[in-house]
């Protein structure tokens, strides 16, 4: 099984980033290397912390076509439209209760920037869109469920964990500065370089809280999907935080790039 970690700052989109693109050159290069290694997936399953959800359940979009644009960032003409893998979605929903995963269908066909930004780089013939929810164990079970469905349907699936790391890396960062922010990011990068997703759930709660992250639950779901495959060719393609938010690009089970 294959998976990856993608940041989602809209400034990675040239029409939005413009003069700031040089500041995120490492992330752009990392995403390009990731895209080369991943190739085109049959189905991209992506979990985004910005996808609308329920308090007590994950959601999965079930509209036949999914689409979105960057109108909220001044670029309505930058738009993505992609087929939903409805067969995968229906199988996922049918299997959820037996796997003790609270998953509900959503007719909302709009894609948020947590999905759109990765799709500006990665290629897939169809998509499955998931939200995050509450605790860590639920996310691990969700990832395990996605893997079971992928294996059952014999789908070529790339699981994309969309999320940024700490939002508190420097003074003037969006969420303010906290010294635990850089410490959190260093530890996550170390763990993912080894494919050690199990330790993500054991991170100190105070460290996580003070880091002000938005990607940890996505990462844990990815770990559930990868299972023991997480240690197959883990690659950290890039990490940087020029504006006070950590941007991490990583891949698992992908072909190596130069």
C-alpha cells in the first residue's frame, strides 16, 4: 500500500503564491518529487482537516463528481474537478459499522483547500474524500478500513494525509509562537522518516496542544492504512516553516527519486 503526507497552504498555487513562491521553494520541489514518485493513482483517498464533518462521525462525500476552486483566496478560475469513486465509497460505508467506524455519507460535492492543494500536484483518476473527527484510535481504524476496502476491491489506492504541522514555529506565526511548536515538528519528522506511525499516538498531549497543529489526525489515519507497510521506503521529501507553519512532504511505499 502507498501513502503520502501533503501540506496544504494555498500559496503553493502559483496564481496565489506569486512573490512568496521563493519562500516555499523547498516545499514545491518536495511536492514535485512526491508526484514523480507516486505517478498516477487509480483512486486517491484523501483525508483533510478542513472538510466539513459531524461531531461524532467521519464523513465521506458520495456525489458522483467532486469539484472546488480557490475563490476564497482570490482565484476562482483555478479549479479542479474529479470523478468520485462511488463504488469505493459505497463499499466503505457498508463496511464501516462492522469495523466500528462511525462514517456518514455527505452529499456536499465541494472540495476544500486541504484537498485542492495536494491535487494541484498529484494525479489520480478518481477521488474519495474523508473528514477528520475526534480521537486518535478512531482515525487509525478509519485508515485500516480504507485499506481493507482497497484490498477487497483490488484498487490502486494512494492514501493522502493532508495537514500542516505546528502553526506556532516563529514569532508572528498565525497562532503565535510557542517553543513546543518546533519541538513537535522535529519529532514528527523523525518518526515519519522511520515510518513509525505508532508513536504518533503516544506523543505528549501537552506537546501536541501547544504545537497548534492541524495534521496529526490525518497522519494517524495514514498510519492505519499503511499498517506494517509504513516502514517500506519511508521518504521525507521536504520540511520547512518559513511563515511559522510547518510544511511536511513525505511518502511511503513509493518509488525512489533522485
